[in-house]
């Protein structure tokens, strides 16, 4: 099939998208044509020769959360309806080009191997991609001549992609900051919104439209604590003391997400050595993981529901873990506010390993209060999102330290919970 000629418009500074680079990074503020331009470029490249293109993002629970619709729209805009077939979960070209879609957070070293033959991997909304996901993905995209493209509106300066591909880009990478200034197709409505925000809230305008980073998200619950920790040198390389056990502190997601912090306690500080998370895995998966860390393991601290018997197994997570030979302590049930206050109380004692805890710290920077009500009243309940699980696991740490170590008072048996644990 002969390559077809396609007439398409792009911001002038993005001509380099059509030149070979192992890494291509488009970043900047809103209305900068980043995603629109990448979708167009990939669709055009896909007409020139057969390609396999992975469109990824950190979290993708359904195809609606992908760039599938954006690609569909650009196929129409470019007049390529006769070339591309838009299917429910993929896009196929007449020459064999294929667009596939995936979420990175649920990938493992084994599952990611199915993408070894990818020609181009496009990671959208890359500001929230975890270091764990990068560690798993980058070695997999290794086909000769393959490329990885990132598009992002920068969020936190400490985010993995921002640090590794914008602050310290690999040699030969194409890194381009692009914003609404470069968008020749900006609508009058957008221009008015930008001008209004710039006048009313310059800091927010600078972040949203100019692509400036920030230390924590707006309304971050632990904003003051994290800023103080940075100032006091509490986020750095933290050595493991082989003479002390490492306790693990858990948030249990059951059929959802699990978050674990590993920490050592000394009389004057708490050394937080590692953070780990996983999705939709049996309890054995996490127990095997913590055994690979190379630490002398101490107690596994669980939230209150770790002692509740699960439907399907008739056993609690606590019982399953004890049966595997682990020492376990289940915290008593407390309200969220008490847990947050407990974390704030111990924060001056926390020393986080900057490398092995980077993903967990990123979530703590994003842990925030819920949005205001329709009447403008501020909520005092945390927003339940990806940041909730690591924050809840840190509450397990704070409450576990406060818990008495003696026998617990008798509690009424709680009803069994549905579970995917095995």
C-alpha cells in the first residue's frame, strides 16, 4: 500500500514530532494542543507504514478513560475514515497499523511483556505516572527504532516524569514546552477564560495555563507537614539498620488497591524505607513482595477491617497472614480525623527514603480535602481517589504506633465483608 499524502495543521514548534527520537516530551499548560497534536501525528505516521502503537496512562479502568475518543475525532478531522476502523477497544488501519490501550498501574513485569513489539508508546497525562510504572514500562519498549512519547500538564516538581524527562532529559530526547501562546486555533471563549483567571488568581493561572509546578496540590491535607519535612531534610536517602526489624503498615483494598509502607522505629525517629502498592492481587502476592525487600521483617499492622472475616473464605486477612507465619497487629477502628491528627503528630519524626518512597510521597502531596459543597461550604472529609490508599496506610502507621501492645478488649463481631482475597 502506497503511503498517502495528508494535509494537516500543527503548531510550528512541533515539526520535530516527525523526526526520530527515542523520547518525545510535550509539556506545558492547558489549551496547548499537546494531545491533539500527538493524536494527529500518530495517525499520520500510522498511514505511512504498519505500526503498533500503545496509548497508555497511569489509570485506565475503561476505554472511556483513554484517548480512544480523541483519536476517533481526529480520524474524522483528517479525513481518514476510509483508512482507519474504530473498534470498541482498538483502532486499526488498512495497512495493519494498530492502536491499543492500557493502564499502567495494573501492569506487572509479566503482563507488560505483551507490549514488547510496540513501535510507539504514547503516555497521556504523564504527570501522575508513578516511578514504579516507569520502571516496569521503559525496559519493555525496546524494539529497534521504538519511541516513547509523553504529554503532560506539569503538576508537582517531584513527579517522576517531570524529574526524569524534563528536568534531567535523556540525551537526544525532544522536549518541548508548549502552551496556549502556541495555539493558533484558540477560541474566543478560551481566551476570555484565560484572561479572567490571570486577573483573579495569578498563581493558579501560572500553574494551569503556563505549566508551572507546585509543591503540593491545592487543599493538600499534609501540605504544611511535607513542606516542613523538605526544609528539615526529612526526605533523603535513609539507610536500613540491619539490627532492627522493619514493620509494614497496610491499607487493604481487597478487590481494589493495596498500599504498604515499610518503616523502622527508633527512640527518636521513624525511618520510612519503602512504599509499595498493587491492584487486584491475592494476599500471597503482597506477602511474597515484602519478603523480597531483604529486611528483617517485624509486625504487619493492619487497619481495623483486617480482623473481619471475609465472605468466600470465612477467614480474616489477619488469620490468613498469621497462617503464613507473619506477626500481625490489627488497629482499633477510629475516625478519619483522629487518624489524620495522629499522622500530623508523628510527621516531625518521619524520615522518608526519597527514592524508594517517591511514589508514596507523590500521593501524599495529592491527598486533599473533598470539594466544597454546592453552597460553598468546605468539606472536612478527604477526597477518595488514588491518593487515599497510601494516606490511609500512613494512618495505619500513625495509629499503630499509638496502639497499646497488650491484649485488646473484646469487640463485637463485625459482619463479614465481600472479598477477592484468597
